[in-house]
C-alpha cells in the first residue's frame, strides 16, 4: 500500500513464502471481515486468493449454553456481499508475498538488530547491512523486536486459557453459517470451510480442559466436541490433528514513537472470540496511510500525523478489548440471575431490527471511525 502511494519502501522479512498452499485446508484460518478485505483488495492481495480454498459466510448464529438466548443475523439488504470469509493463514501469507515480489518495494531477507536516530531512522541489520528510513512500520508481531528495541512497554495479561483448533467434518452441512456457542468454559466456534461438511473449530477454554482435549483419542475428542456443540451439525465424523495456543490480551503503551509506528499484533492483542485480531491490524495499516496523507510521498512524516494515528488506533484497540473482555466474562458467569439476563439480552437483540443492524455493521467493520480505504464505498472484493 505504501509503495502504491508513491513511497520508496524496503521490507525487512527473514522469510517470504509465495508458494500457494495445496492439500488439506490448514489448521490456522482467519475470519476476514469486508472492511479488512477492502484493504487487502487495495493492496492487490485479495485477487490472488484462491476462491476454492476460502469460504464466505452469509450468516452468524450465536447461542448461550447457560440460557435459551440466541442471536442470528445476516448482512441484510443494506449490505452487498457476505458477512465475511474464512481464509487460510498460509494462503494470505502467500498472496501478500507475491504482492511484495511484484511491487516496487525492495525485500531484504534479514532482521533488524538495532535502531537509532530520529530523522532519518537508522536500522542495523543482522546481516551487517544498514537502512535509513524516514518512517518505520513495525509489523513484526506479538513479540515485536522493534518494539523491544524502542523500549516501549508491553502490557500483557494472560487469560489463563488456551484456544484449541482443529478441522472437522460433520453429518449436516454448515450452510455457509458461522456458529458460536458460549460455554461457561469459553466460546466454541464452528467456522465454515469450502467443503460443505467441513468446519474449522476454535474452542477457547481454561488450560486444564484444553490440555485434556488435546490428549484425547480422536473418537473421544469427536464425542466431547459434539456434546459441547449440542450436535448442532450432527455427528462429528472426522477430525484433524489438533493444536493449542495461549490466549492473552495486550497493548503497547505507545502505538508510535519518534518515526516508528506499531501495527497489528506488535501494537495489540485481543481475545479471538470475535475473530478481529487480523482485521484490526489491517485497519491499522489503512489508518496509518490515511493519517500520513501526502507526507508519505513528500518525505518526512509530521509528528502530528503519527500522533493522530496512535490516538485513533489505540482507541479502536481499547474498544475491541472492552467488548471481547466483557463478553468473555459475561458468558463465563454461571449464577442464575445473570444467565436469565443474558438470555433476555440475546433474545432482545435478535428481535430488535435497529440493534441487529448495528451489530451487523460492527461485525463487518463498517461502524465507528473506519479508515476511508476500508469503507463500503471503497472498491469491494468479490462476494465469493
């Protein structure tokens, strides 16, 4: 995106993988909302994704194990296209790698060892080379070496939980619907895959349960999974290998410092129950480009531009953290009055047209202060 805006760009990345995935769908999948898909489209990556290995979902169904409350919603006539897409992580990495290879950006298979200076910033690379840059975008993940080199504090709070992931096939087709059941132990999601009978499962639960589920034999795991999901899609017929990763919420104390801007997981982590981690990161990039404006082509960015970016995206990350944390805590409670209130709240939202439309807009990334590049009037990706 920065190269397309006219900037001279160097990308420091130890390993690019432009090879398209083949074989079974990978365990690591991503839920991409329309707002984020528009950013990928503007970068040229969306068109490189293989439609046969991605699945649009046209409805969402959410229900509470502790009450009879449920919520179902679709995009509605005011929205053109699905609620989102389930895409393999490695397919997206391959598409972005191919975009980089075809761009005017220079790609350095290296890593940053030190950073100093202000205007320009000087980067010392592990391979012995040096780079001078007027702007550095740190998109180097949760353990961000650049963030550490800058001494920006990282405030991380573990949830004491893990997300167990697996791919399964079910007796009843998913019908292009993303489903999530809130259990006292944590949310359990079945996300549709290209095979009508296949789903990506994300079960967020306390560490002891995750450890037990990870060691069950396949038959016992399928039985436990089916029971936890109320056999909503019939019998779990097959299941893949399983993987677990720890859950935490986190936020950098500063999203920008000097001429360095943090984006994505280098700046924030949120609970995966809303599937918004990657989407937040892509909107970070769109917001940064918007804040920089002409300076991205004319040279040194004004401190005010990076300050605006930091305030904007810090607020967005905080809002998402409050929502995901609030939902996680609300549905973990098992006391009867709160279960009753939860059920009433879900049913009220399900019956209220204006409230449901607002929830749909938030789920699609089209509510609040959305970067211009991600708004509905921007070029839309294909519906399937």
